[in-house]
């Protein structure tokens, strides 16, 4: 009963986080897009997508491995030392590589665009070494993370809006993300009892390398996932006009807020699922409950937002972004498959089946790239949205048919919605 209360309270905390974050983000997006217009917003989104691709590289795919180590290790401070060093070094190396790649690929990029990317990268480094987030996840105390994050987010967004009304450039607006991440970092550590002593000893360095090796399959999978989440915007920049990039990015920004719903539920259930698999393999009650919640939540979001897409786009962005409504509608249909993909990955991580996650994501990436290359020159941003929908279907459902372990997970996902009607599927799972 206590475990159920913990799950419920953490779901409520994360639900508040997503709802509050969505309201403030949409309000800010409305102001930002009207200030920048479709083309300049396309530039902003292109730079932000470039920075987002660097995130899995800079974390070295260690998020869930660190949570597992916190739960299995009696000394969280030792785990934190290894993780801090690895993520700090990975973040610095990734930032340098990112800036070099951006300059080479975007030959016409202005100094302001490069500076904007540097500010986004600096904020990324602060977020990566903020281990209080993963520590709170392990302890199922996500309320502390929600509080720290939203304090920084609210202050940062307020300053950005003030800058917009004072005709600031995109680089000046981007600079505020550093302050936002710094506040999140400082408040997050003040609210937890996790002690981190930054050390560069040979033992900590050696342990960090072991952590990297253990996380390497997840690292590859994370890179693949972020690539087929963000590659659309980057390819659109080269295949179409900046206006198309702006329309697609406008739809994608709202879609990504919705994608966060199954991720939030998965974050809460992950420690519970891990305990169930490691200590009581025969029981599938928590996994069935988990898959059922994710399914119905994603189904509701998918149908309702797809039907209301023209009104949502008009309210948030105005008539100048009307072309984004069809793109957003297709993105909404993808949410159900994202729920399948995100939730099943947690069970596979708990079972140490990292390679299977990577293979599924790799199928999604290759299909997305191929479909984008075929469809983008003819259908622009709408073709990119169709590519995303099909690639998520392939990665979340079709790819599971190739391996016995993922077939079992797929079967459990498909029967889980029946659990809400009190049908006895647990014994037959």
C-alpha cells in the first residue's frame, strides 16, 4: 500500500510538472514565435535541434544505469563521484565536437547563431552534472526535482519574456538558459542529501570508465533516439525553406510536450518494475498496471489532440502558423507508439537487454532517414511528419517481432489494457 501511495504521489508531482511546464512553455512559445516569425523561429529551432542531438552524447547514456547503481549500492556518494566525472568530461568533449560540426555543416551560420549554440551547450553541461534528478528518481522523491526545476524554469522564462519585449536577439534569449539550469542545479542539490565531492583520482576515473562500458548500449540507443527525434528539423533546413522548418518545429515543440507524458509515467514506475523483475519474477501485476496506464493515457492524448489540432495551433501560434496544424495532427497519432516504445524500454533495461533496445531504435532511425529523403523533397514538413509516424510504428511494434524477449514484452503490452476491466490476464500473461 505504501508503494502504491509513493507511485500515486510521484505521478501527481510529475503530472503537475508537465502541466505547469506545458502552460508556461506554450505561453512563451506563443510570444517567441510571434516575435521571431516562421523563418527566424526556424533558425532558432535548427540550432536547438543541433544542441539536443548532443544530449545523449554528453550523458554517455548513463541515466538509467546510474539509477540502477543508486538502488543497488549502499554508498550513493561513490556512485555520484563516478557519474559526475564521466558526465562532466563527456559534456565538455561533446560541446567542442558539436561546435565544430555546426560550423562545418552550417557554412553560412552567423556569429549570433554560433553564440546561441554555445549558450545552449553551457546549459546542457549544467543539466548533465545535476545528479540530484537521478538520485530523487531512485528514491521515488520526484517532488523535489519538480520544485527545483520549476523554480529555475519560471525565473528563466520570465527573464526571456522581458528580453523579447526589449527586442533582444536570439543569442541574448538563449543566454538565459544558462541561468535557468544553474538555479535548477543549485536548488536541486539544496533539497537532497546527496553529497558529491568532485575528484579526479585514478580509482574514480577507472570506475567511471566501467560505468561508461556498462552504459554503452544505452548510449548508442540514446543517440539513435535523439537523432530520429531531431534529424527532421536538420534535414528540412537542407531540403526546404526556413519557413517549412518553422512550421514543423512549431508543431514538434507542442508534440514533444505531449511525448513527455509516457516518459513521466515510466520514470515513476521504473524502480518498481526493476524490483518486481529482480526479486519477484513470477509477478507481473505492476508491469500490467504500468502498461495499461501508459496505453490509455497515450490513446486519450492522441485522439483528442489530433482532432483539436487546428484549434490548438491557432490559439498558440496564430494564423501565420496554420500550416503546422496537419503536421501536429500526425505527430499526435505517433504518441501511442511512443508510449509503447518508452514503456517497454524500461522493462528491457531492468532485464539488462540493452542491445535489443538499440536494435529497435536503430530500425526506427534508418526508416526515418530513408523516408525523409524520399518524402521531404516532394511534401516538405508534412512528409517529415509521415516519416516520423511510420518509423515509430516500426520501432515500437514491428521490431519486437524479431526477438523472443521482445515478443514477450509486446504480448504483455497488448493484453495490459484489459486489466483495467478487471479481466484476469495476469495468470495467463
